[in-house]
């Protein structure tokens, strides 16, 4: 049995086929990178959202504490937040 060289049995894609394959591979890598960046942004936004939620909870507590202290000091009132004017409720 004769020994056949590997180069005699090798076949290659046509130039356009190879070009298409390389283009698909490049675009696949680009979309993988894009999706990774999107996931990182989502993580960063989730962190910001959690910080904002924590701040909102703190702000609500401060507002409740302030309102409680004002009602304790002045009783039931209407308060104009722009001027600070207090009107007693009867």
C-alpha cells in the first residue's frame, strides 16, 4: 500500500467561504463581548438601584421621625413646607 502524503488529501474552503467563516467568528466574538458588557452594566445598575432603595428607606424614616416630632411638639397641624407656617387643626 503506497504512503499518501497528507497534503494530497487536504481540502480547503474556497476563499469566499473562508472569508464568510472568519466574518461569522469575528461577529460572534463581538456579540459575546457586547453581551458581557451589558451584563456588567446590569450589575452596576442593580448596585445603584439597591443604594437608591436604601437611601429612600432612610429618607422615609427621617421624614416619619420629623413628622412625629413636629406633631408631638405642636399637636395636629397643617404645615406649609414652603413657608413653615403652622395652622392648628381643630
